[in-house]
């Protein structure tokens, strides 16, 4: 069996949808909505984990299976969206990396957080990086004390 390639996976996804007469529903809007839902389902697995727990998530077979399935769902919808919009996902990613290499050059020295004009924490840390108090352990309550509903 050969390794799957992007175009082959896109064909399989298109054939799967066509066999079930789902093409009319695979509009860019619907695919983006589905992609967002699946990305949220992936996020849900990590939501209340500490950074250390998140690094070990693949050590738990049940969680590893869920993560793998949600990653596959996200990728499936992303590949379908790219096909519908005529985007080559690998070329788009390569071009984005090229732009980011120009936008964020490698520093010549380690950043000094005490220096004016030093690193901007909002640009050096992922948006969802933990910066506040310890994570809330009760999954029914958000960190701000409000119900998750």
C-alpha cells in the first residue's frame, strides 16, 4: 500500500460525498462551519488540561484515539474546503511559511524581556497559552466562574 497523498485523499473524500449525494451541502460556508466544529471538538479534549497534561495526552490510549480522530476530521474538512475553493493546501502552507520567515526573522541574540522594545508577549506566545491562574478543575465551570453553557 502506498502512502496517501493530498490529491488522493481529496479524491477519496469527494467520492465518499458523491456516493452519498452530499455534494450540494459541501459549500464553502458549510465546510468552514464543519471545520470549526471539528476544531472545537479537538480543543475540548485539551480544554481543562494543564500544559504538562497536554504534552502527555497521547500516552492515554482513549485520549490518543479521540485526538487522532478529531485531527482526521479537521484535516478532512480542510482538504474538502481547499478542493472546493481550488486551493493547493501544500502550496498555500509553503507560501505562508515563506511570508512568516520574512515577517519574523531569526533574532541575532536572545530577547531581553527587560529591554524596552523587547519581546511582545502577545506575539511570542500562542494565543491560547496559559497565562493566568491555574486551570479550573471543574469542567462545568469556566475560569471566569461562569457556566460553560
